[in-house]
């Protein structure tokens, strides 16, 4: 990279960070809210998730810095800002990578980096609190080290390990890294150094996390921790989240390869058609660059193929797992662009149109809190129920109710197939004087409606609010129309509503 271009990546990164900070997403994904709860509780055990060890601790430290500076708002906002900074850093690092490793022209490097930053998956998850952008940043650093003309096996191994600590799925980058480290007569030595650094970094981090944060009490505890999302069944056994058959998996995985650029799903025509076309343009350019069959294009293909081995069957319908594909695909686009000068103009126009499309149809709608019905429901619960209330929850309510409403969750997930256990729990809470509430939305979508209709459901709050207090069993009509007095307003908390529950170590496993 020429010295007069040294400031270009910094400029790209800074512009991307400032751009992301102009948007405040109110989508509030489940894992981000759960992480914010664990941060506010200082729950290091749940922050050191077995599948993504680093993000929770980084978010906790980052939020702690804000607290030292006097910030008293919600941790969720701190985490969202953290992801915006990480997303912008990733775009800047990608620009530097293109300039000094692929020797791209400044115009190509800037346009391809803007393409990465404005791709729907990268842009959206740079606004939300989530773990995957952190892994993407380290992955770009690992690629930068692996692509170096002079072998850098230790740096490659370290940054690849850091990407794995961001999310374990990034281990699939090793196929690409090992290919790039091949040198006549030195391959085995370079591979050993890379592998040793990779393994020791990950092993050291997990041992430190186990001793200092998780402190598992048995081998079973350790197994469940390490499996993470693959052990979320009731009995904590291993489960593989696939889409079904190979054909079904591919039917989910292939369209997602376009949707990470622009996502037209659910849009009316002609906008949906335009969205598919815009997503197909950079993918077509990336495919065209493979025709040269250069070392760079082969490495990028191995990058994509390694991840495809995992994610074509593990939740191929989940976009967030495909974020890391974007860097490899835009790398290929940059290679195609350098083939002729007119292609830079095509790339610039394509990036601009894709950015406008994503901003108008996908990003801006997610900044409107009224579109998040689960969030609005949680705010209503915080307004209309007393502070000591328990609320029956499922889905996003498992974290929304304690965080946004400041109420204790009675999680239906832990009573699946055990109505007698749920009935006993309701009786225990009633005997202890704890009021229990349920919303109309939970009644209609939980599969437990008949069970709860056997209780006396007393509407509370404003007419049509859809919130009921669960009364005595066996008297479903006795006081259905009797309206309860609304409790005093809850104390202010995140986003101006009920404060986050601080009496239970809730993260991804709410107390039933």
C-alpha cells in the first residue's frame, strides 16, 4: 500500500462508524437483549457463552467504561454503539486489506468497502447488539495476515483464533488460511506455527473463562457450556438445527447468498424484483472473477466453501451466520473490478443503488419502535402491571418482559408438556401473594390457550390492552369483566419504561 493512501482506510472506517451511529435500530434481537441483561447484572457466567466467548466480556467492559463516564442509561444502547463501531472498523480494515494485499486501486478499495458496509446483513447487524460483527472484524485481520506476501503464520493463527472467540463458526476460515500459507519447502513448518498459535490462544481463553467466570461444577456443566446453542433442549442434550433434508437446506442457503446483499423478501412488486436483481449483481461479479482462477480467487472460494460446509446445514435460513461471507464475496468483486476501468463506475453505481434500497426498505423501517409489536407489548405490561408482578412469557417475551417492562418472567419453555407443573407453579405464586399476568398475544400463540382459559382471566389496564391477571382455576367466567385497579407506575428504566429486573441472573435461561 502506498504511503499516500495510508489514511484512506482510516477515513473509510471513520465515515462508516459515523454513518451507522446515525441510525438507532429498535429491532432488539433476542440475544442482544439477553446480553444486555447479563451485562447489567454483571453475570459473567452467562456473558462467557461457550459459542462466542469474547463478545459478552467486551460488552461488559465497554458498558463499564460508559458508567465510569457517568452514563446511566440502558446497557443495550452501549452494546448497539459497540457494534456500530465494530462494523465501521471492519469496513476500514477491509479497505486496508484490499489496498495492501490485493493491491487494488483506491477507487476499487473504497467502492468495495462501501459495498461491504452497505450490504444489508453487515449494515443491519452493525446496528444491533449481536456477536457476529466482532468475529467478522477479527476475520478480516486474519485474512490480512494470511494474504501477506511474506508468511505470517503466528499472526494468522492468532487472529483466526480471535475470530473463533468471536464465534466458533469462524473456525471454518482455516481452510483458506492454510491454503494461503503454503510455501515450497516451508508448508509444514508454517502450518505447525499457525496451528499451535491458533490452538493455544483458544485453549488459553477457554481455560481462563472456565476458571474465572463460568466455574463449571462438573464435566456435565462443562459439556453444556461448550455446546452452547447446540444444547438448548429441555434435557440439555445435543441438537443440530438443520432445515431438514439436503434439498431443503440448499433451498434456504442459496437464496440467503443473495439476501445478505439486499433482502427483498416480503416486499411487493416491483421492489422485490429489483431487490433480487440488486443482490444478484455483486454475486455475478464475484462469480465472474473466478474465471481467472488466480491464487486470490481460489483462496476466496475456499473461504466461502469452508463456511458453506457448516452453514448449508446449520440454520441455513438464518442470515446472521452469513455475514462473514460478505468479505470474501466483496473481495472477489474487487478482483473483477480491476479487470477494466469501466467496471469501477459500474461498481460505484451498484453500491449506491444497493445502499439506497437497503436504507429505504430495510434499515429505516427498523428504526421505528412502533413496528416492534413485542417491544410495545412489553412497554404496555410495564405500565399496567404492579412492580412485583410475574408475567407468563414465550419467544422474545423471555427477555423483553424483564428488560423493558421490569417484570419477572414465568417462562413457558420450562413447562413444555407438563401442564400439572405449570398449574403447581401458578398456585405457588398465588399462595405467596405474587400476581401473575398474561397477554392476549401469548395466549393466542403459545399453544397453552385452553389451559389458561380454564382460569379466571381478569382484564386490566385500558380497554383492549390485552393484558389479563390470572385468577382462580375453575372459574373462567366469574369475574372476566371485572377490571383491576392499575398499580402505580413502575420506576423508569431502559428506554424510559420499567427498569431491568436485577433480582435474577437472567440471560438466555430465565428463571421459571
